[in-house]
DNA sequence: ATGATTTCTTGATATTTGTCAAGAGCAAAA
DNA sequence: TTTTGCTCTTGACAAATATCAAGAAATCAT
């Protein structure tokens, strides 16, 4: 059983085998190499990907700086939601940080799921709410915490990422420079 | 036609009159006075409200500080989504900043809409995506902007709030102290 | 209208974080 | 293996923001 199947099962509880097979059959296993781009900003994002294994980084890059907005790990979806849904140019760039395996669905196939699986909208809604809550927490962390507090919280809950993701990207994700990040780390290790 | 009807119409485009009436009939007009609490943290949030007129502030208050997480203006919904959906204790407190009129629906009635209006899940999804994008933007603003830049952007896009909302709440919403907020304002006016 | 309370502004100072620069360490390419 | 390029750390200094305090202004309660 794949991560995708487990993910869907975890939301539906006991899920009809047929429905599960139907949903999963519309996702295609897609390997991408470290450094490869899943999406470039300005392009239409016409697919939704689920990380079976590996890491994806979602970021914006301008002349002066690069901002890491999100890092998708195993078990997370990755897309530019606004572009995917409203068919606008994508704002984000998505790149693999390591060799990565995705389950990817096109927008056309995505639209079919609702017709094939009656409970699909329920899964969709729960998925969006889950994302919403994560984002809400992140905003709250910026409103209420110092950089060091955010580091501590993130380290406590994502320890394994520190060996897998370049530290500068974690720093950016938490809203600080790599220098500040290093200083905080040094403080914590002493 | 109420704000709620206009809101729903703006998502469905041309909407079946019957469907619109059905949805709207499940929302009850609810006035609340300035200072009144719509929701207290720790309680179950069992309703979803739409702001017909007025202002609601969503915040967390602890011994040391109070963090304003969101301010719902006319045309926005207000709820603790996690509590509403998963029936957990609410994290946020929601209070009226001025006399406010809401269209409020209970969770039980909310569940009925999907059975009565076939396209409801589509509206629901678009609503969630709209919120998602707003949240994404807010996170990005914290990762990539200074407090002053956030102030400028917010002022440009929400000018009318500056006469309606206590400035300390806007400061908190943007992630800065009232002192910093005042200093930035002074700078902008000269 | 008056008094009490709260909000907002401002100054002084402290703290946090960013910028710039350079060196050490690590990873990738040849 | 060596060379090149990139990442991370560290120091010095600058800038942004928070904290503390007090006064002015605005709002609320009577």
C-alpha cells in the first residue's frame, strides 16, 4: 500500500476499496530528480502532486532574494493551489531537493474524481481544512514568537529535516537569515 | 438583497434562485453589540457567521500578551474552522469591535446544505481556497517584508479600517507593537 | 459636563535581527 | 583525487524593532 493510499484511508476511515482504487488510479507515479523543477513560476500549474518519497521546495525567487514558502515532505501534497484551481499563472516555483517520487494527477483527471467517487468532496474539504490550519498556525507563530522560538518549535517537530534540507531553506521558511539561524543553533547546542 | 446573497452569487455566477433561497434561509440574522463575544476560546465553536455589517476581531489572549489573528469585515466569514469542523475546543476568541450584524448558521444546518443544494460542495471548496490564498499571502508577507512594508501594503488595501479598528489591533494583526506602528505612521505622514 | 480609563504617541534605551565579509567545511564536477 | 563552487559559521557593525515610561488625546461611564 502506498503513502497515497494510506493518506486517503486516514481521512475516510474505513474506505470502500473500489473508491480507493478509483482515486488512486488517476494518480500517476512520477519520479523527479534532485534539482528538477516540478513547476516554474509564471507557468500554469495544471497538476497536483502527492509526495510518496523525497522533498519538494516551494519558493519565490527575485533579483534580491529568494523566499522559501513551504517544503513538502512525504505524505504532503504540492501545488500552486490558486493556479491549479483558477488557471492563473503560478506564483511559486517548485523544485525537488532530493530525488523524489510523486503521485501526480492532472487537473482534468482531478475533476473526474468527484463524478466517480461520491464522497470525494468530503476528502477534498478535509484536505483544505488541514492546510488551512497549518497556515493559521504559521501566521500565529510570526505574530507571537521570536525567530528563536520559531526555530525551537520547528526543530522539536521536524528534527529529521535538519539532515535532509539545506539549512538556509529552513531559515527562510522560518523567516530569518541563515546567519541568525546559525546563531540560534549555536545557542541551543551549548 | 443581502451581502450574503451577493457573496454566494459572486461564486456561483448565475445561481438558481431556489438554491440561493435555500442556502440563505438556513442563516439567521444575528445582531451582536460592540464588545460582545461571539466565541470564547476553550468553548466549542458550533456555528459559522457571515458579517453583514460591522467588525469582528479574532484573537488569543494570554497573561502576557494578546495577539490579534484576524479581523472580519463586511463580506467575510468568521469561525474557528478547526473547532467547527472537528468539534474541538476553540483556540480563538471572537469579539465584536462595533455593533455588528451577522448571518449565522449552526453546524447542524450547515451539514444540511449539501443535501439540499447539489453544488454546495463547490461553493464550499472555493470559499476554503479563497481563505487559503489569503493566508498564504500573509505568511509570505512575514517571510519577505519588514514591518513597515507590511504596514504600507495593508494601509493601501484597507484604508477604511484605520478609522474603524483600534490601531493597536491592526498593529498586532501585522505583527508589530503599537509603538512601532505609530512610528511607521509618523514616517508615512511626513 | 466631569472624572476615569484607555488609546496613541513619543523619547530613551535595550534587544533582536539583518547586512557585510571572510574563513572553514562540505558537496559536486572533472 | 583535485579543483571548484556552494553552504554554513562567525565576527563586526548597522538597522529594525521591542521594552519601558510618560504625557497627550480620545473614549467611556456617570
